[in-house]
């Protein structure tokens, strides 16, 4: 990583669930010490309502967020791309570090399952924050 402030992109296909939760959690935990983006290779029209509800339970309001389309510029200006269930649907950019988080898609799942996915993402975000912000990185 070369930036003084690390840049992270959370990437999934629809940018309506996992990547939105991860971005909001990283932004909350790292504050201004990490620049956070999320996008999708084929964005949905709106966020998954169960995802919005699960995040609201933790006082994180993502209700105004909208799924965003991945751009080459976005992907080429980050230090780490965290993919979530992209498979072959998300492009790979040379010289960019990729991490794949194999997590279930919250689409169509009841809130109880979405909470478990949120909690797993939160654990992984905590590990990522510790790595990105460790002294001497």
C-alpha cells in the first residue's frame, strides 16, 4: 500500500447488501483513517431492505445509500479490493491487492440470517482495520 491514507473498495455484483454493509462498518470503525468505497459490477436499483434494517440495529443508517457501478478509475485508485461473491462477474485490475470474502448473499434471506452475515462482515472488517492501521504498514 502506498497511500498515506489506505483506500479500500468493497465489490460485489449488485452492491445492495454485503459490500454496502462492509463499507459502512469500515467507515464507522476506521473513521477518517481509511477512505472507503463500495460498488458493483451489475448494481441493483435499491439496497436490500433487510440489510438496511440490520445496520440500523447498530445505529448505522445506510438508507440513503444507492448501489453504484464499478468504474475503472475507482478500482485503480485503491490499495485493496475486497470482493464478495463476484466470481467471474467482477473484473481484476493489475497491481491491485485483492482479498475475497466468501460470504452468503443476503438477498431474499430473513433478517436473522442477514444479522449473521452482518456480524461476520463486522469481524472481518475489524481484522482489516487492524491490518491497514498497524504501525509501520
